[in-house]
């Protein structure tokens, strides 16, 4: 897991689970219908997964870190299919999901090129008309301190729409959180 100890403790805490349930997911998914089959990329310790598992009929989660994927399988395997895999090279068929989502994970993808491959893979596995949506954090002092000795490759709010469009997405929207600490993104796969 590309996170330092303090970061791992925060992301596995009950406090973080409440923040994701009460703040991050409502902001990221406001007004969206996710459909029947949803893929979450980079669920980490499962704070978002536990909410999504109650919200959607079929959920698949792709986690790159083996021990974390096994932990998710133990906790949520009865409600979600958990795969240990790299989101930039998904072992999933084309056009198999109504929605692909990602929350506060993309800044842990090591390079811009790898992030772009994640976007391309999200597009590939979406059904026509499907949505890619999620959120991520923007840089600030507290955020940078939490990420000491971590992978931290923050998305650029101004460049992200073009990068999502380059992956094939239409109707791209990227918006800053009203309190400024993060962003949400959305794009659809054309019919």
C-alpha cells in the first residue's frame, strides 16, 4: 500500500468511514444514477465500498494491494466481488459496467501516464451511456504533510477535463468542492 503509517491509520479509521459516507460520497455522486453493475477502483480499506455495497445491486472492487484486497474480501466478499488487480490494466471484459467510480485514490497513482491508463481502462469497461465518476483531493499543507513518504500525484483541476476527454469521455465535468479541499469529476461513454 503506497501510504505511510499515519495515512493508513486515518484511512482505516471509523472517523474516515464517516467522512466518506457523510461528505465525500454525497458530493461525488450527487444527482447520479449508478445503475446495476458498478466497479470501484482503488477501494483501499473499504470506507466507500461499505456504502456502495448497500446502494448498488452488483459491486466489483479492484484493489492493487494484495493484503488489502484480501482484507476487503474477508469483510465484504459476501456483498462485493473483490479483485486484486491494477486499475491501469483491468482483468475485466469490455463494456461490463454501468458505472466506474473512484474516491480519493487517483493521487496515489504514481505517474500521470498511469493515471491516464486508469482513465482509459475505466472507459473500456463501461457500457455505452455509462458514467465514470468520483472525487479526489487537492493539494494543501495538511494534505502534503499526511503524504510525507507516500505516493502523491495530485490531479490538476484545470487539466483533468482534457485528460478525461482524451480517454474518450463525453459530457465531462470537473468541479471544486465548495470548501476547496477536493474535486469531483464525471464523464460518460457515448452511445
